[in-house]
């Protein structure tokens, strides 16, 4: 059914890159923020690359992404406080600068959905399966509202919920496990849909019934290596397999 294993009763969807075309907005914001920061350092400048995005920040909570990338460059900064001003040389300050850029880009450019993904979620709803969005972004609720797809989902686990409930970010499975609990299902009954390497790792770590990798940028093999059971370029492909 819907290209999914028998016994599936719930679907847990990442947002950016799976349902909405906001992954490129996040990537642009990360690059601008980190490049500006790296230019300010005394070390020789090495730009933030697409590989850096995929390996260190994609799919992770904002502060985890900052921390992970800085560690890759052996840069040590204090954690700071959640209300640090954007650009302050702390983990929180750099994260706030990135978030400010994302919000500005969303206001200026708007947000587009992947129409094939929306059709798939509608088919999942019509088949009677439970549905949740599980995203590391603190802006998930606003993006769902702006795109008009919030009513397709019964539960939301985002960066705000993760911080409030002290859930570890992807690649830890905590947020997906919280999504399954919110829908009242066991992990083995749920399918994870992810485009980020950290996200498919989280799905595998949580012993979910099935992990669908969504390849928007040509890293299908990496998604498989990190735990995807199958990889599609768009969720609409699963409708063709059902």
C-alpha cells in the first residue's frame, strides 16, 4: 500500500526537502552565515561548501549544526545563551544569525511545496494512516501555515518541541520516537521520510519499520549507506509502486 510495507500504520515526514522546498533556503542561510563568520577569523578563509552542509548541518537542530561544523574546522566557541544577538561569537549567536537569515529569505522568496509530496500525503490520509511532521526547524509551524498544508497532519514535533522536551536532535532518533508516541504507534509500525543523512540515520537508529530516503541533490548512495531502505527522487514515485 502506497509503496510501503504491510503493517504500516503511520508516516513521519521531515519538512525541509521532503514536503517543502525550504532546504535550499536553509542551505543558503547556513552558507552566508558561516562564510561571513569565517571571513572574520584570522585563519586563511575556506568557504562553507555543499559537502559541509550535507555532512555537518543538514537535518540537525540549529545549535547542533553550528557545533558540528565548527568542530570540523577545529574552532572552539562558548555556547552562549539562547538570546545572544545574531552574529555574537557563540554557538547560540551564530545559530540566531542563521535563523534571522532564513526568516528573511522566507519573507522575501516565499515557500513552495513539492506537489508530488503533497499528493502522496493526501493519499496517505485517504488510506487512513496517521501522519506527523518531524523537523529540527523551529520555524516548522509557520512554514506549514504559509504553505497551507498544516491540516494534512495530526501531530508536529519541531525544534520548539525538541527544546521544550529536551529531545536530542537527529541523528539521534528522539524526535521521530516522539512523533510515533504522539500518533500512538510503535516505531515498527511507522515509516520515516527523510532527505538528510542525519535524518535517515535517526530513522535507522530508532528501529522504525521502514526508512524512505528522498534524494533531491544527487546523494542517493549516501542516503542508502546511512540507513534508507529505498531512495526516491519524489514521494510521488511511491504512488506508482503501489
